[in-house]
C-alpha cells in the first residue's frame, strides 16, 4: 500500500566562526552549526552575533526545488518522504575594539589635517 509521504525542509546554517548566535526574521534559532526546519520559501532576514566579532546583518534566499513548486508538489507530497536541505554559510569579521583605529587610517587622517592647516 502506498502511504503518502511529506516534504521535510531544513536550513543548514554554518559560519566561519562556529558558535555564532543566529536569528532568522528576528527570532533566535540557535548557534552555528545548526539545522532549522522551515515551512516557506523566500527571503529571510539573517543576523549572526558572537562576542569578539562584528554582528552580521544580511538576507538569504530559500529557493524551492522544481518538484516542490505548485503543480509538481502534489506528486511530491504523494510520494515517499523527500528532504529539501538549503545550505547557508556566513563569514564573520573580527570586531574592532571601540576607539581603536587602523594605524594607516590614522596616518592618512593626520596628513589630511596637516595639509588643511598649512593652507590656512
């Protein structure tokens, strides 16, 4: 007897620094690496946070495979269990401590100020 299956959908989220706290559409979902079940395709707001790293705010797309679009999805739902895994990988940058400035940027700023003062 053919039993109807279902389509299982999950986001597989990883980051260059593991252990980052992940928010999807402003809802905390866990720490990387993680797998999160989802029900709808489309664009998600993604935020990653980890002490010592700059927070990352971005968007990511969850696109449906051809067989899970309106029409073919009826056949997919009637068949055996199917799995949609959408991998997202994010790279976080180390945070710059408050008040710390890159030395080259500081020297460039000093040169510009010197030029301004010499014109006056």
